[in-house]
C-alpha cells in the first residue's frame, strides 16, 4: 500500500484513540451535553468514507479492525499502568484513574458501538456507490453517516446507561449525539470531496464493491 493509504489509516486510528480519551470530559454545546470526543471522533467517519470510496469495503474493513486492535491495546496498557503501585511522591493517581479508568460496561459499550457503527457506515457507502453508479458522493457520505452514527450512538448509550438513565433521557441523548455527528459530516463534505478526488487521481484507483464479501470478520 502507498504512503497515502498508510497516512489515511494512521489518521483514522489516531482520531479513534484520541476521541476515546477525550470522551471522559462532558461538554455543553448549544445546550446539548456531549463528550469532548465529539471534536475528533466524527473525523474517523470522514476518513472511513474516504477509505471505502477510494479503496473499497475490503480495505476499510481491515482498517476498522486495526483501529479496534489499537484501541484494545491502549486500554490494556492504560489499565496496567493504573494498577502499578504509584510512587509516594506522585499525587496524580486519582486523576489518572478518573481520566483513563473505564468500567467494563462502558468499555463493552464503546467497543461494540464502534464496530457496529463503522461497519454499517462502510457497508452503506459501498452499496450506495453501486446503486448511484459512482455519482452523488455527498449522498453516499451523508447517507452512510446517518445510518452508522445512529447505530453507534444508540448501541453505546443503551448498553452504557440503560437501567441507570430514564428511557426518555436515553432517547434524547442518542438523538442529540446523532444530529451533531451528522451535521459534522455534512459540514466536512467539501473536504471529503477534495480528499477523494486527490487520492483517486494519485492512486489511480476507484473501487466498486460489486463482488465483495461483506462479512465484517473476513480479513482476506
């Protein structure tokens, strides 16, 4: 693979890992409570769209699993670091656990939401590309994000907070996150167009997944 593909994959993974760390902070935007990860996480969907649009679902699938593996490694390393005995002169253990500590329920919710959302996003975009015969990129990127981000938000919020937060509040949280993420993707559409056009011209590739096996766990 070219350095351009490696760069896209690296940015994708970086956005994912950064968003998961930033997600420990809650922010208020326009009266809506969101995690600080909203700053960078939607960029992973933009890069995911670019990967699928240029190189195809099969390549995007491998990058999605790469992101999952890197995230799991980061979580494991942070947990081990938290379990190591702190030096007496270091007073930051509580802060470390607050920022980097995650309950098992939140971790499971985060991992599953990521996989469901990213694979749905790549699948819908690849299918829409065939249906539209490669036209209307804006429709494919926004349409795939509508589906992927809806599933990502719903899976995470329900698995993480069901039974703790009232159902009406859960629906409100899911809706708010979904709308903000979709608007983010729509605003990034000009950037997506530019990146896709540049990569296709430089890479000399424009994948169509007409005969692709869309099994998400198949890596070959």
